[in-house]
């Protein structure tokens, strides 16, 4: 299946406010048997860093053409967080191929 994933989606926060979010990356982990989504609401923390969130999702729903609602599930354990952080560290360590000397390689 070669379905292109829309990088933007809307969540409703606990106050009932709709917030547009952007998918940064999705991946599956054999160790947990789950699919994960790393996303941002494009806001920054006090230090100016982009706020990034992680959740597990039903991969079959995520990559289907269905308009069915995707449920974001909380990360359940410290071990699961460690696995996610390892993937993110690997992704962060990949060099980009741009020639910009001021590039922070976060694109």
C-alpha cells in the first residue's frame, strides 16, 4: 500500500479547543508491536525549542484512505519511552545533504 499521509491533523485538547498539529515522523517498533507518531503543534517552549509529542496509534488506520478518527494513545512505560528516544536520536543523527554552513540539520 503506497498511501501518502497528510502531514497535518487536528486534535481537540482537554479544554475542547481544536489544535492543528504536524506529523514529523511515523515508525513502527518490533519490540512493542506498535506504530508511533511524533508530532508538533508548532509552538515553542520557554527556551525556544519546538514542542514535540509522541503517541502510539493504530498503524492500519493511520495509513488507510479511511476518514475514520485516529486515536492517539499515551506512551505506557519508561521502557517504551527509551525505545522511542533511541529512534529519535538515530533520526537526529542523520546528516542532511544541504550545503548551507549555518544549517542545523533539522529539516
